[in-house]
């Protein structure tokens, strides 16, 4: 793929660095095959870098929401990419495509994938694993991965709890910044182990990256 490089003009805020400046400040965009798995890798790296900054430079509570949202979004992207691969494999194996619905009406796959519901995405992927010609141990999602996805979903069922201070439709388990005072009049706070968060979310991301790779090879072996 050829990449068109445009010289930065005086009014261009997003062009490449001007002549004589450090070319390392340029981001190379558009020369790689980019799918949701590739983008998810970038989100994971961003969150990992933020955690490393926390470890080496000291706590920064303002980074918590961006960190956990970025890990969550990487997981969402990987679930969606894995589903796209799995659906192609189902088609080639002669299995019927799942009936995808919204508000009790059938919808196209791309429309259905607009969801931010991690549990829904994970359940659909698990259903694909169950019918594809895979090793018996891979017929269902790893329990620890499913557990983490489920817990993230409980905290953020609609994909907005870690992005905004006000959540439109919070549930009893939704993560919120503002909680009611307890009996003593104090507002309870929560503490999260950032390093453990990285490890747990990283485990899910690594698993899903492997699932995407496996399904891609499965599809390629079938000549799709």
C-alpha cells in the first residue's frame, strides 16, 4: 500500500513535522493492515504505558479511569474481531449464521456489533466456539477470561461508566465516581490495585489475541 505524505502547511495542525524538526515525532499512519485487533493492541499498549508511568513516577488517580477504559475498549475490540473471524468460519463449515436481533428484530452483523455489551459479545463468541471444529478444550471460553469479562460488564454494562462522570442508565453495580454518604456522613471510596488490573486485563487481551489468530488460521486453512 502506498502512503501519500503531505508536506505540512502553516495552517495544518496534524501534518508531518516540518523540515529540520525531529522526524521521530511523526506517526506513520495507513501503511499497515488495520483491523480491530491491531487497534486493540494500540489501546493495550497505551494503558500499559500509563501503568508503567504510575509505577515509576508515583500514583496519579486521574489516570485510573483512562487506564481501565482503555483496557476495556481493547477487550471489546478483540471480541468483535474474533466474532467476525468466527462467523466466516461458521459459514465455510456449513453451520448456520446466528440470528442477531435488536429490539426483537433481526439486524445485520455490523449493526449488531455496534453494541458495547461485553457479556453479549462474549456469549456470542462462546456459542461459535461450541460449534466450530475445535479441540475439546477450546469449545468454551477460558473460565478466568469469562469471569473478568463478566466483572467488567457489571461495572460498565454500556461502555460509558469509565468515559463520563455521569452515567445515563447506571445499575446497582455500575462504577460511579459519586456515591452516597454512609451512616457516618462520609462518602465511601474504593481502591484498585493498578498493577493487578494490568495483569488481569492483560490476560484477557492475550487470550483474545490468541483467539483471533487461531480463528484467522482456521479460516485460512479452509481456503477462505
